[in-house]
């Protein structure tokens, strides 16, 4: 599966790219140098889990996994 940039993901999600970059950095625990940095499937899963937790939603019963490559 091809990786996607923060900028592309922000466009798909209709959110501000700089805000998404900040959220990804906090969720994944690494600094993304720019909005042109690539985001892996595993990093997108961690972002989703982070956002669910920060908005008070519990994780689903079934474990969320990145698609196998």
C-alpha cells in the first residue's frame, strides 16, 4: 500500500494540513518536518486511536490494525 503525505491526507479529510501535522506528531510521538512528509498506514491507525481517545470515545472491541502490505 502506498503511503500518503500529510497534505494529501488533509485534503481527503477536509482539515487544515498544519493542524493534522500537529495531531500526527502528538499521536505518533515523532516530528514530521513538513506537510509533505509521508504517513504510513500504521501512523494513520495511531492517529485514529489518539483522536478517539481525545474526544472521549472508547476504542472498538476489536483491535484496529493497519492493512498488511
